[in-house]
C-alpha cells in the first residue's frame, strides 16, 4: 500500500493539531491495521475456497467472519497499544450488521463517486474517534459469491444464511464497500503521551 493519506473531514481536529511525528504514528497504526485485516480476510477466503468450494466457504463466513474480525481487532489493539475496531461496510450488504451509519454512508458515497484508489486511505475525525476508510472493488474471484451468474449451490447457501442479502449482481470493477478502521482517541492520546515521556 502506498503511503498516501487524504484528510476528508475533521470534526475533532486532534490530527491537525499534532506534530508531524505524531501524525506519522497514526498513519502507521492505520496502515498496519488495514494491511493485517485485509491479509486475514484474503487468507481465510482463499484457503476455504480452494479446499472446500464456495458453499462451504459461505458457511464458514457466516459462522466465523464476525469472530475473525473481533479477534483481529483485539490482536491489533494489543500489538499497537491503541484501541482499534475493524469492520467492513457496504450499502449493498450481505450481513445486516455491515450497513454503514450515516457518516460512514456519506463517505462511502463519495468514495464510490470519486472512484477512490484502493491504495489510499480516507480519514475522518470525530470527537472520540478517528476512522480510516479503504475502498474495496469487485475482482473476478468475488463474482463467485457476489456476481449475477451464481451456481445453484451458491444461491441456495446464500438464501439459507442471508435472507436479506443485497450483495449480489455486482460486476468486476464495481465499488463494493470499504474496510473501516476505528481508532479510539482516548487510548491514542495515552499512547502518544507515553511515547513522548519515554523520549
Ligand atoms: C465464497 C463466497 C465469497 C467470495 C468469493 C467473496 N465473498 Fe464477500 N462475502 C461473502 C459472505 C458470506 C459475506 C458475509 C460475511 C458476514 O456474515 O459478515 C461477505 C461479505 C462481504 C463484505 C462485507 C459487507 C457485506 O456485504 O456484508 C464485503 C465488503 C465483501 N464480502 C467483499 C468481497 C470481495 C471484495 C470479494 C473478492 C475479493 C469477496 N467479497 C469474495 C462471501 C464471499
């Protein structure tokens, strides 16, 4: 991932008040979190698809996607010493929990319109949190479960587990949603204070 960072909204302004070194630390926290989570998801999907096929992979996602996300959030929080929450959001979502809130929705719409590169992170700051967004676009492999020409077994399995599925009929290159990293500002400030005391 290129180290590009766009500042999109700034409500709390903590980031703007920080010196360059502190801003770089936040950048690093966000980049590492996006990288690690994308890696975990990609690996899980690849292994399941190769070994057991689409239907089993969907079943696996249904049973484990949430736990995998929470687990990775906890691991990253320990490693980076800042409270991190990971998630995926989409307005054409499969899992009802992955629908964006109002602020996230606005950012997603803008990313879709501007075709934000997958290598960029969009940052939004709020009074209690900083969020970074990374766009996701549909690749060929995604069409097996998110496309329009689905195998019967895939269709059946999706119906069984996701009765309100909106995440089909995508085409290659479509905007699919975003990975969102939420950084808790209170723990971030503590971490930065500690770092500056140790200098
Ligand atoms: C084996 C089938 C399968 C494949 C292949 C697949 N997905 Fe999914 N995808 C799922 C399932 C099942 C969920 C719901 C997971 C859950 O319950 O949180 C999901 C959820 C998502 C979500 C979260 C938002 C939502 O709709 O709930 C995103 C984003 C996503 N997929 C993107 C992708 C992308 C990008 C690719 C290709 C790189 C891809 N998927 C490939 C099955 C698949």
